[in-house]
C-alpha cells in the first residue's frame, strides 16, 4: 500500500500570505471562493501507520495537529513520523524541522547540498545529531526506507536531481546541481513522484512521470510574469527556479500526453489563479486532468 496525505499545498508564504491583501488572499481569508492552504509538504506511508515527511514546512506543527495519522497515541511521547526527506533547502522546506526539536529520534535525508546547508546553519543543531541522523541521499539508486527501530517500512526512495536554484538565502554562493531533487517513493508496485520545485521539465522527469501512479508537481505560478503584472514582486517564475503551469515550457504542455493517472499541482503560490475555485485558469487545469492540491487531500493506492 502507498498512502499520501497533502499536509500543505501552497508555496512559501502560504495562502493567504501573512502580509498580503491581494484579491486572492482576501478570498482565502474569508473562505469565499478559495480555500486557505499551508506551505507545501506531503506525508507518505506504506502501512498507514508509519510516516515519512517529504519536506518539513514552517506550518508543520499545525499540519501535524490537524492530521490524526501523524498524532502519537499510547506512551507519553512519540510520533509516527519515521523520517523527513528534503527535496531542497528552501526556507519553506526545512524550517518545520525546528518544530521537531523535542528530542524525537528520526532520520533526516537530503542531497549533499541540502545537508550542507543544514550543517552550515547552527540553529539546526537543536536537532541533536545523536538522535536525529543526517543522511546524504545517494542519487539515482533505490534506497529502502527504514523505520526508527531499523525495520523495513516497505517503501523505497529514489532521488534524482531536477533543474533548480540555490535556496533564496544562499543565492550569492551560486547554484549547485543537487540543490533541487525529485523524490520517487515506491511500495514495490505503486510509485509516487514529488517534484515541488522545477526550473525545467527534463526527459528524465517526463519518463518518471509516465511510469508513476501519482505525480505531485510544481504549481507555483500560472504564468512566468504573474507576480510582476500583479505588482506583487519584481521576480519571474524562472528567476525563482520554477517553470509556470501554463508556460511554453510548463507542465500543462509537457505532461499533456503523460499517462500518469493522477497529476496534482502542489507548492502553489498565492498569486496563482488556479487557487480560485471559479477562475478560468482552474477550469483549464482541471480539464487538462490536473488536481489542484488542498491541505488534507489523501491518496491511497493498493497493490495491483
Ligand atoms: C521557492 O520555492 O522559490 C522558495 O521557497 C522561495 C522562498 O523561500 O520564498
Ligand atoms: Mn518554495
């Protein structure tokens, strides 16, 4: 069995974003025509009881408290969370780790570059290395995910680099090839692909998506210059390391013939009109077979 819960569907900043009174954010605040969403993270499990987090968002505490599957039952303290797998070292992917500092053992996995960012930031030493093991993921090879007690979880991870950029706070140091990963999780029969940040859709990504049962893909922006047009930010999507949903090089076009049965947009920026339930853009995305992720959405795939 392969089960995935969307803990958070929005990009960095969340929806609504704390400092925004843009029309979409006002709708989300009022719950009128748009649902609020926390920052992107997905929980995956092979048995419905033990979970691995794909990224640890700044909203992790709230996400755990609103997800019964992630709550501890029984002894005084504990957690069903066995590990955290990071796709990058962006603030919206790693700061939830600081929520997990209450002396809980778990495994922390990321690329060499991502682990180096954590190592360079002393605040993450709050996660005692004696009990929170940091592991550099070997790329392009299946890695069995083990639970805290060493037993197999039934899940296998395969990670691969995707075009991206250095985290926002480390841009001056330049981009490294393993700054951004795609994560493939399999129970041996079903496969889920998690690519929340992607600057270019490569043949490898297309090929992996073609063979996946569930794809979570970068839904940051609808079009490359939408934040500039809206007067929200001087940055394009490309400048931020994201292709745009409706771009020439974006997922609507590139995955149009992909046979993956469930394609889900995640890491959706508050400026993206697909967040608005009655928008033409939302209709276009859905007619193209895409699901616009919402917090709490659950996908369960049984063995074939
Ligand atoms: C991104 O995904 O582009 C980053 O999360 C940007 C940010 O940290 O604000
Ligand atoms: Mn982000």
